[in-house]
C-alpha cells in the first residue's frame, strides 16, 4: 500500500489488460476533468522485469533485459488504450530544454531511436502521441490546455526546479499553442519528499538565490552543510508565480523514497533500480 495522506490528490486504479494481468497506475482526479486527455504515473508493479528492476521498469539503460522492457511498454500501452509505436520519450539530462513533438516523432525512444538529445520536456497538440518522461525521485510536471487542446510533460530534478522548468514549459506552450496560463490544468507528480531529500549547502544556496522570499517554505537547515529541500513546494511556487490558478494545480502527496517496494527511488535503492514513467496523451477522436 502506497503511503500518502487522506486527500484524493492521486488515486490508484488497476487496469486489467488481459485476464489475470493487471497494471496499477496512478491518476490525478484534477486532470481527469479534462476528458480529451489520458494520463498516468506508473508504479514498479505490473511488469515482467526482475532483480533490481522488478517489475515495471520502463528504461532501456538500467541493465534490464530489453525483451522485458518491451513487454512492459506493451502492457502500459494496453492500459492506456494505445500501442507502443505512439510513445515519444524524453532524453533527460537535467536541462530545461523543451521539444515540440509531432506524429513524425511517434515511437522514438521505444521502437525507433531518438534523433535528439538533451530534452527534459515535451509538448504537443497532436492526438495519439504519448508524451513519456522518466523518474526515480525527480519531479514530473503535467500541463493540460483544454482550450487549445494541447499538453506538456516535463522532468524537473533539483536543477530543473531551480531553473524553473514549470515556467519554461508554460512559456513554450504559450509560444507554440497560444495557451493562456489561466486556462491550464497542471499537476506535480510523485517524487522524493522533503523529509527524505537531503542536499548540500551549495545546492541550498542556489535555491536561496532563486527563491529569496520562500527560503523557509522550501528549506530546512539540518547543519551548516546539510539541508532538506521541498521540491514539491518549490515547483508549486514556480507554477503559481507563472500564473497557474491554485484551483487548477494538484500537488502530489506520494513520496518515491518512502515507498521503495511500490515505487522506484534512486536514494532508497542507492542507485540499484529501474525507472518509473509519466505519460500524457491527447485522445484520438
């Protein structure tokens, strides 16, 4: 059972893709108000991988058996009512680079190689494409524009957060799709919580410079050299300052590090783990 508070910020549903085969996925009720999209965040359950990657690993770079990862994608595709040829994957290197993807990108990172690098955020307004980003403690950010029927999905670790990945993604959607911040529905997905996330003084000082009015909101000093960082609150501040309405923003209540048997966590596993994934797609009519 995943530890969380009582608020229904995220709900877990079992998707039966075949008799006897179920894939548990996490969903935001807030985003489900936008009926033209499908979204999910995975757990580490419901797949076929073994060892440190047990069982729903969605990375080809963690030493897992390639055939197992491909079967995992087939299972996720069935749960999302699509197929693995529609996934488009990020190429995460802790940047704030955003790529607008089209149907020409379908399958990249899963069934065909990626022809781009250093992309931590994906946006599109084309139906059927499954935006795909990957996690094991960093923060997934979801963006849905129900007016212009456009979406975005971004990966935000501490570097992405201090460089305001949420704001950068919003600006990209405004530029590419004429999105308005007051129309966007957004979510901050499962990642490491403040209690579990110790950082060094040099990282803390970067956040102090960028969030001078919110130091006490996002940082707890443990010693002269160690701090605890609240990535959830920092990303929430970025989103709200960018113009997202509070009632249009869901902030996770699930920590990856607190739930190592249900979710992959880099810190909890000391690096021996697979990858979780966030998915977001505009449904085909």
